[in-house]
């Protein structure tokens, strides 16, 4: 037991690296996992995409017994279980969607103690037969996901959730964990009260989603604006929210007509059709969903690249929830909101129908939203303020206001001529993406195969990023210099375009550069580097493989690998299993399952294109994984060299308990620490200390709660933690 405990943090890290294939914990994850492993009830409040699941999945793997996860939505349960199975983690779910046989089969596996994680709908858990079944199980962790459903103040209160508090008493040995992405302080407080959680066991992450680019534009010609927006986002997954069903249907038809891969979603469609459209989206069979706010609840798709509001949202909260569905995987994602006065009047009209308190609240919501829409400063300032956070930086680098590159009319004639000439030389057979590739001297297979590297227009357009060229093409289509056939993307030159080519006419226009500028500073640097420079051709081949594997198993592609994994593969070009291992999202199980499939593609691609593995960078990446020289290591060493805990606390500007935590971690990694110095910060009498240590002889030291009760609560947790460390340090000698 002691061995297990001492190596807990190392073990948690091992699981992170080897099972999930991630390099480092996200903010708070490690603290949360430590807290849970200390068997303390834990409340986690983290925005969507913050990485909540890992906070209970890793403890689930480390605990001996069963982890029960209560989740309100069947689709989410299924999705999670599918993903866990990809890691060979024995997870099952019980809910009404299972056939009798499946249900029985799952129950049998549970009885045979073959299950590590059990997902349940609250109503299933509350059934007597389920509870009886669990009585015979050793439940170590009881997890309540989407915990805001407990609160009557929340938008999706579920009476069943309230009853979970009683169920909790039925597993006295289980640590209880509640998680939510709810942003309202009121609901947070309510959860804490209902579940009786301590403040010290509440972990609140920042609600700033750094990877979301926020933009608000005046709604002038919404259809055109939408088509513009989609033009540079070919094949990307995205959601477009509309106010009404009618608007959804209309926009859907228009986008379909323009050749986009799109499906509608709203409450007026049959349940079957809605499910189907949602599934097509999740499986990457369809790129865009046009929807009312009915869409999104059961969606965990990590690679949603954009969320657009065709109509104005009702309030900041729903806006934040909806854009929150973008970029769960941490990659840059775009949020565009089209704002018009008449939309505002529509909302005002609905508010006017209300009365009293309700009306007052709605008025306030609208006012807050207007602050966000009309601000000249960083959009994150009013947004975060709404959620009770102060945004400290004055330039986020990821909103339209911070990046406002003056939108002035420019003379674009020179670039237009380059583009027209390139289109003409390739017989008007290609789309803007391909033309941009030629202009920028791409060495893509298709370009070389077609011999287009021999053209005089090859490599004459390096002054602009690829996206700029694509935007220019779009602008020239709109101004009538180019045209495209419906449902086809090849660019044709019009008569007016000929005039530009022969120098008789000039092209003027505004290119919206906020669409293409990325501020490296605001993003994690390494991610931004990979994100912007990966090999798109190889990426597409890997993507096709992923889709094939996913379809074979009827799972969504992201369950095989997230986009980041494929991007890193297409950046580092790893050519051996050893070098595949440090790639994001590649752990030992997935390496075994899919390594060969993907390596084959990379190897072949590298041979065909004369590309080499990026061995140096891969080596660095691997080394980084191994060392992680962190504060606790420094603290451990300095402490052993003779510095006192108080001294270190001052030096690092933290409290004593934090130093104790670091020392514990250092110890658990297999290092020794001096026991003498620890007792000095304890205020317990010698006799009391002995009493605690006697109990620790009987009860494993990590079961603090048990020790606490055995002592009739006479010693505080913070004192216990000191003695715990002392005890561990003594026994290590
Ligand atoms: P939430 O439930 O908070 O919305 P998820 O648990 O779904 O977030 O995590 C969002 C995404 O981030 C997932 O694709 C997950 O695999 C990934 N992720 C979580 N933790 C890490 C980490 N430490 N390093 C890298 N990726 C992570
Ligand atoms: Zn900003």
C-alpha cells in the first residue's frame, strides 16, 4: 500500500504520458487529481474543453475499486465510453438505450469485477436494483458530471440529481467528485451547498478560452457574410446558430446551393432526423450544422473549428455556452457574431412581453450583451467581467478589437493580375486553394505532378499568406472579375477580369485581415508553430486513414486520434514507433493499435516527397517528457540542503502548506527528505503527535479523512498533513 501511495503522483503522470499520450497536465488537473487521491471530496469548475474528464479518469485508473460516473446525457456517456475503450480501459454504461442482452452482459461484467469505470444516468442509478448491485462493488470514486443539474438556478435542473446526495451516503468509502462547466456564480454556490463541499476542495479554473478568436461584425448582407466566412474554412467543422427554425431552413438551403456540406437541426425535425444529422456531423461526414439553440447539448466533438451566430444570441450566457462548443481540442477556432439593431429589437420585443422580476433580469442580460457587442476594448474584458473574472491583459491578440488592422480600401490590382494570370495559365480548371498554392510555390504532390512548378506564375506570390490569396479570389468573384459554376469551385475569368489582366481596369477592395492574422504570443507557442506549419497534404492522407479506421469501428474519428495528433505527425514526420511515442495523443495502447497504419503512410509520403524525419525536434520532445524539472524538485533539494519550510515559503512567496505539498510530491517520487525539519512547523504537542502516528500505523496515511474521524476531528487537516509528511519521511529512512 505504501509503495502505491508514494508513487501516486508519478503514477498519475505515467498514466497521462503512457495511456493518454499527453505531455503535461493542463492547469489545475494535477492539483485536482492529488486532492481526489487524498480521498477528499472535490468540486471542479472548469470551462468546456478545460479537460475535466481526465480529472476523474486518471484517479479511476489509480484506485483499486470501481469509479461510478453519473452523467445526464446518453449520447455523452456513449461517446466517453467509446473513447475510453480506444485506450483499452474497461468502461461500460447502463442506460435505457441498451438492449436487454447488452444490459445483462454489462451487469455480468460488473459482477465479475471486470469493470473500472461505470457510466450511469441518474435515474438508472436511483433504481433499487442498480443500488443493490453496487452494494457488492468496491466503489472508490463517485463522480457527478454536469453537476449544475443539481441546482434549481441552473438552466437544466434535474430533480433526479438532487437525490444523488442520498445515494452518496450509500458509498461511505467512496470519494465524491462533482464537475461542471457552469459559469454562473449562483449555480456554483448552490452546488457547493447541496453537496456540502468545503471551499478548500473547490477548484475553479479561469473561464477565458484563449484559443477562441472572437469577432463581432455588423450584419449587412448576412448570407454574403456567411459565404465569405465559409470560403476560407473549407472542410472545417462548424456550427451556425440562427434565431428561428424558419431561418435555419432558409440558410440551410442557401448553403447547400452554394455547394457546402451542410445539414439543418432544430426542434421541428423528427427525432430520428435530428439524431442522424448530429451523427453525420460528429463522424465528419458533414462539415456544417445550421441550427437553433436546440443543438449542441449532447456534443463532445473536439474539432469544431468555428461557431457562427447568424442571429444575435439572447444573452451572454447562451453566447458563451454556444461558442464554448468550438475548439475543445485547444486549437484556434473562430467565433463570428453578426449583429444588427433589428435583432436587438426582436429580443427587446420578447422582453417586453415579460413582467416584473423576470423582465428586469432579461433587461439586465440584454444590457450586458450590448456591452460586449459595442465595446471598443478587448472583447474579453466585458465577457470575463460577466462571469466575475477580471481580464488583466489589455490586448488578448485573439479578438477583432485587439487585432483591428485598419480596414482600408487598397489597390489590389497587382495581386489580382498575378492571380488572373495564374488562373488563365492553368486553363481555368482549379479552385482558389490550388491557385494560391501555385502562387506561393508549394511543393505539393499535385502541383508537381501537374507540372505547375514550371509555370511563370509559380512562386510569384510569396508576399501574401495563403489565406489572403483565397480572400482575394472571393473578393474578385463578388466584384465580377471571376465567377464559379454552382456547386463547383473552379475559377473562371470574366470579361471584366480580362480587362484587369490587360491593364485596362484596376481592382480595389478591403481584405479582412483579422481573419488570417494569428498572434503567436497569445497562443501556446509550440502549438502555434505546429498548427501553422504542418504539412497539409500529409495531414489529409492521415485524416483519410483515420476516417477509414473510425468507420470500421463505428466510432467518431476523434476517438481514434484528435486533430493535433495528425498535425504533429505531419510536422515531425516520425518514422518509427519510438519516435511516434512522443507525438501528442499517442500512448502505448494506441501506438500498438494504430502505429503501423499511420507510420506506413508517413514513410511512404516521406519517400515520395523526399522529406526527412524531424529527428532533432522529436528527440527534444522526448527529453522534455522525461525530465520536467519543476518547482517541487527544486524545493525538495533546497529543503534537504538545510533550508527550513518557513524560509522556502517566503522565498517562493507561498504558504507553508504549499511547501509541504511540494515536499510530499518530491517524496512520493522516491526521494528522501529530512524528517526533523517538518515537525518544526507543527503546533501539536508531542503527545498528540504520537497519538496521530499511532493511528497512522493502522490506517494508510493517504486516508486522511479516516484518520480525521478516528481522532474525533480533534486535529485539523492542515496539521494532519504535516504529520502525514513526517510519518512518510520517517518510514522512508
Ligand atoms: P471538458 O470535459 O472539460 O469539456 P475534456 O475532458 O473533453 O474537456 O477535454 C477536452 C480535450 O482536451 C479532450 O480532447 C482531451 O483529450 C484534451 N485534454 C485533456 N487534458 C489534456 C492534457 N493534459 N493535455 C492534452 N490534452 C488534454
Ligand atoms: Zn482582445
